C-alpha cells in the first residue's frame, strides 16, 4: 500500500511539474527558428506521444516505461489544452505570420 501511495504521489508531482510541457515546447520551437508553430501543438504532442506509446511492441522490459509515458502525458493533456487555449492569440498570430511571410504565393 505504501509503495502504491509513493508511486501515485510521484506521478502526480511529476505531472504537475511538467504540466503544459508540450505547450512550452511548441512556443519555444518558433522562438528558436524551428519548425512552424502549430495551433494546439501541446495537445498534439501529448496525443502523438500517447499514440506512439500504445502502438509500440509489448516487450516486458519496456512495459513500465510505456505505461509511465501514457500516464504522464494523459495527465498533462488537459493542462496542455488549457495552456494552448491561453496561448491561442499568440500562436494564431505567429502561425498566420509564418504562413503569409515564410510561404508566399
């Protein structure tokens, strides 16, 4: 019981400390001259990571790592959604600017 409590507290603490990390990565990406900024990029990053973790082979050695990624990114998903929504005016403006000036017709 105590080990389970420690695991739950560790997962919740880690999730809160890394909350919105997909949103932060999406925002930093265009600041550093990386790929095009994406609307709701944090949510997309979380969903892609969860999808990749669930689609991987079922090796027993890697099972704990996959489960941990699924749990952490699932907990981060609603926080990234809130962060992406708050960043939407900036993300939209930057995405529009990138579309108009980086890919002229």
